[in-house]
C-alpha cells in the first residue's frame, strides 16, 4: 500500500506540472521571429539574420522555474549576411555544413535567477535560461540571459496573432572552436572566433496546431490523450515538441 501511495503522489505531482504549464508555439512562417549573429573581426564585421525560426516553450506562468521545457530551432539555410557568395560558404561543408546539420538548436532545460517567478500581463521578467545549444553536430551546455514578457490576449495583441502571447528575447556568445568550426587561414582577421547570437520571437498558446507533432499534443489545441506524451523529455518520443530532433 505504501508503494502505491508513493507512486500516486509522484504521479499527481507530474500531472499537476503538465496541467499548470502553458504551451506556446511560434508560427514558423512568421519572418518577424528571428535569430541573428554578429562576427566582429578586426578587418570585417559580419551580421547574419535567419528569419522564421521554430520555437516551442512549455512554461508555468505562475512559477517559471517550475520544470520549464522548450526548444528553438533556427534553419541554417535561411541565414542571410547580405552577400550571396558568403552565404554559400557559410552553408558549405567547410563551415556550418547545413546539408548535414540543417538547424542550430537551443534545448531549454531550466530557468534560474528570475527577477520575478510569475509572468504578469505586460511586465518584463529577466532570467537565465539553462540548456543545451547545438550547431554543426556539436552540443554545449550554456546559460543564456533572457527577457520574457507575457501578454494576455486582447484586441491589441490580436493585431499580431491570436491567443495569449509569450515574447522572448535572448543574447549570448559562443566560440566557433567549441562546435568544431575552424576559421580558415584565408579569412583570419575577417571572422571572429567569438560570435554573438541573439534571438527574438513571439509565441502563442493558440498555435498548438503549428507544432510539428500537434496531432498528438494534449498540451496544444488538438488532443489524442493516451497516444503519446509531449511532456516527456525522451528523444525517442516522436510526438515530443520539446525533444531534440535532427532535421
């Protein structure tokens, strides 16, 4: 009886987490959701922008530190730097190898040091996002300073999209060598080893149908209870919007 009692308590705790969390998704065709990078080298400053990123965030707005999960996927092939030939080099096997590794991915695992644990309509919350950043087939554990703002649906927010909104802005730096990207001698002084990355997007809890696995996402707008668990962090789960998926 004690074993069953402990199991029931754990089960109810996990259920309470999933029920209290809201799932926010971006609309991937919305070019206003962007990621950008800056390489500021002595002889050249390169600014690249990738529009139309995909993001899914599962978060409890009453306590954002309570088991948040999420994923942001940035398509490498969408990156534009203003020079077509440079973009081709960026996507090539000698650089980011977009053919084999088509996405840069941030996998959210936790949130710490928030200025407020609660998301209140229209109020900005600064926090540190904890997770894994992956690019060029390599992954590193990182911490990302970010700003989150929740907006309850109104006539004003509907001008952007339906539903309650989560606006996220983040900025961090990486070293190319940490991800197996080598700067060729021919461009030394034109490409910085350290690259600054920033993202900004607006996600909606009405965009459940935008998720790649929305057909079986009970946390979204469509439900097929018992078919799968989108809140599971198992990579093998085919219907987990927060899992890391290649391609």
